[in-house]
C-alpha cells in the first residue's frame, strides 16, 4: 500500500490566503482607498512577481498570461476614459493589483499537482476552522469573528442583515455574507476532483459536506448557484 505524500503549502500562497480572510476591521484608509491586509500584500508582491515571470526561463509565459495582463490594462483604460486620469489610476490601479496580482501569486507559487493539493488542504482547513464560528453565528445572530476583530481594532457596528429561513446570514470574517459564501463554495469541486481524486470516499463526502454547509450558512443565491454549477 503506497503512502500518501504531503507537500508543504507554498509560503507565498499561504500568506495570501490567510491575508484574504483577515477581518476588514484591520484595514486602513489612505487617500480614500481602503487598504485591507490582502491588498497591502498584493501591492508589495505584484511588481516583483511580474518581473520574475517576465524574466523566468523555467516558467515561460503563455497565452493566458498575456490575456490576463491585457484584461487588467483594458480595465484601466476603460476607467480612465469613463472617469478621468484620477479614477483610472486609483480604481484601475487597485483592480490591476487585485486581478493581475492575485493571478501572479497562483501562477508563481503553484507549479505542480502536489502543491495544488497542499494549497487546497490548507484552504479547506481554514474554512473548517471558520465553520466552527459561523455555525453559532448563524444560530445566534452574534458575529463572533467580526465582533472580536472590532473589539481589538475598533470600527463601526456591523450592518444588519435580514434573516432567511429562520437563520442569520453568516459573515465569517468577511464584509458580507455573499463573500463568505463565495469563499466557501470555491473549493467544492476541488474537494472531489483534487483531494478526493474523483472518488466518492467517506473523507471526500465529508469535505464536500463541510464546504456545502459553509456556503449554505451565507444563505445567498450566488454561492448556491456556484455550488450547483460545479
């Protein structure tokens, strides 16, 4: 019987994903632009990663790289034409960082199947930890993660979100329940095809149940559609 090999999660991807789920209470506003932890991270790494990709002899650029860069450039151009130079720089610039920068993190950090599988295990583990808070959050209406973050970092009260199906829509660590639901639903198919290797084993069903239940707690149509389309 072969032993399963476990590969460490690439540091770059692990740090980005952890920053992504950090509560927005730990953000700062500079010149009207809100800088969350993941935005700060992407601002620091986008240009170095782009230069690394352009200069790499091992990870040669292909059509998708050019298309992603063209898309980001086109958005900046469109915003500049619509709203002027200021909006093109501010809104377009942060869009480039969030789209191209996030793409480059995955493009550079994940280079083989083992690293991809390790990242997915990491993602589902973090989702599972958050699930421990979002279940009581949905049942009691107390937003445990966000309220704890607000107690530490300050900030305004949380917006009131209507109940659905007798439950409170869970925020998790996000700005809105929809974001939490999309975050959870994004790993659903990967649990089956990557972690479960396309087989309905008990562990695979358990992971998919965790992901599906997490997405359900958002009580949002968008994440539900995402689950069923996978």
